[in-house]
C-alpha cells in the first residue's frame, strides 16, 4: 500500500487505499489512468505518482476504503471519501483518520454528493487543519 507523499498531495488530489480484500478489484478496473493495480498476492496498490484524483475509484469502491487527499494551504487538507449511513450536512463535523497521524481528527464537511435520491450512501468532501 503506497501512501501519497506530502509533496505529491501538494500537487493535487491523490488516492490512499487501505484495502485488505483480494477478491474485488473494482477500483483497478474503473481507473482509467492505471493508477491502481492488483499485485500477484491480491493486494491493492495505489500509484499516487500516476493518480489524477478524479475520484472514480472512491465512488465505485463497495467497501469505502479509498480516500483522496489534497493540500489546500497553511497545513489545511481536503479529504474526499465514501460515506455509508446518514449523510451529514455542509458545515457538520466528521471524524476521519488521516494518513500521516494515527489519531482520528475532526474535519468540516464542505460538500455532500448523494449517490441517488434518498440514498444513505454518498461522497463527502471535508477540510481539516493538520496539527504540527
């Protein structure tokens, strides 16, 4: 599992995939940029140097284990992820686990994209400030 470097995230959205399944591969099949591959032992490998941050993998992942990270400015990060359950409202606070620290952090929701009318599944975009 390749974590996008901070330098890569500063260039634009990059995927982080924390997948333990070896029987799926949907993310790799929907990635039109070959930024996701499945290794011989079945591990999902993200290639952040190729990823353009389109979010196609985020919207198709049945397990919601893909996050896109983007550096905004002044240690502020944007994270895009799938959400299964009651969708939050813009301005709500959500708890996420960042990739550079072990503790969960609070992020402010800036965009909610429901999968369909009345759906409890959607894509969330939220912003958080990285603590030094």
